[in-house]
C-alpha cells in the first residue's frame, strides 16, 4: 500500500519513508508521528488515502 495526499497528490511509500523529514524507510503509515504532515502541502495524516501500489 501507498498513501496518497488527497489535497496535492503526494505519495507516501512506507518502503521509502520520508528521509528529508526524519522518517526512516520501512516506517508504516500507521507508525508515523501524530504531528507528521504532508511534506508538500502540510496536510494532516487524515487527508491521506490508502491505495494499492503496483508493487503490492
């Protein structure tokens, strides 16, 4: 699964993490800190939708 920001389209891939914002690869979306926001538009985790990835 990947998680897509419904506001800007940013894709959070747990396999890649969010290195620039201190999130290590292999960090599940559910394990992201409560205050983590979309790195592109600052949307909250509630604004993300789980989507099947091509690699699943």
